[in-house]
C-alpha cells in the first residue's frame, strides 16, 4: 500500500489534519481518487496552510480506505521544482514516493479524450489529461487545488479551496 509522500524528516514527524473544507469520509471506502499535482507538492513541501487540506486524504489512503491514482503529468510537474533548483536527489526521492501510487498511463485514446475535454471545458492540456485519466479509471473524484475544473460535470471534483 502506498504512503503519503514523505521525502524529508520534518514531514514524517509532523502529523497533519485535514481542514473541514474537505471531508474525506464522503468518499466511499474502497474508492479511487485521481490526485492532481498541487496536493502532492503541498504535502511534499510540508506547506503550512495548504498541506493540511489534503492530509486527511493521504491518511485515509494509508488506512486502506481509498486508493490514490496519478498520471505521468503529476510526476513531471512535481519533479520540475527540485530539478530546476538543481536538487536531483530530492527529485529522485519525490519520484520514488509518487511511483508508489497507481500510475494511469496516457495513450492515444486518453489523449484524444483529453482533447475533447479541453475543448468542452476550456481546460489547459495538463488539466484535461488529468480529467480524462480520472474518467478512464472510473475514479470517484478528482482531487486538485485548481479552480479550472468548476464547469466539469459527471465527476466529483474536490478542490481544497
């Protein structure tokens, strides 16, 4: 079972609690959620105000109550910061932490669906790929911090905003 990303000791020592804005108990036990990039960045960087908004999701996953899926988009976006800062070791730790979760591949069919969703909802391509992946795997929800998903219907979008 995957664990919440924890590449550094401070993140491991401090227990975070979810804020009331997101209640992870609304997600049925055994459900899968596709998690966008921002929640991972907030948790990995131990952001003082934003990480707690998503901590409950990672705790629920750790208890086996839900499954987390990601896409290669999330992997790439999370690695940009450490690589840009020349922190290759940190990037490798982040990558190992991320690959503990279910990785939804992006193939031609998913890319075509993302193009349709991009047009329909006026999303940026990375967001459209995340949405297409969530729909492809039958995710119960897409978890993000991005407000671009406000027009999306047919899938629960938990924004943490």
